């Protein structure tokens, strides 16, 4: 797909995710954020269980293997997951 995959890692600040999306949009970079919590974590807590709209679409997550590149952010950005992707899919299409 030519998209950039972005793995923010263990970052629960929804504002950071919105900023990642804003910056990538400004540069015109198509992307998939794995996993985008900006809408689902920033939703009301009304005492009952809901699955809120938003997040990374399953089709986009599945298609991320066809991405042009993957960037993991921060020292705790799921190093085991990133290592697994590198070992299993680096240079393979």
C-alpha cells in the first residue's frame, strides 16, 4: 500500500496520537497507526460498558504488512513486537 506503519508503543495519551496523525497529514504521508486509541480511549465513562467507535480498522491492520516502512516510537515501543516484524517480514513482500 505504500503506507507508513506507526507503532506508538505504550503511550496512553490520546493527544499524542492526534499529534502523530496531524504531523503525518501535514507531510502528506499515508499511514496506519497500530493501534490508534485516540477516539476509543478519549470517550465518556458513564458506568456502563460500550465499545466506542474509532481505532485502527482491522482491514488496515491486516494490510499493514504491505506498508512501505514501520516506525516504533520510544524506548518502550513494543520492542518484542517490532523485533518479530523485522525477523519475519523484513524485505519480504
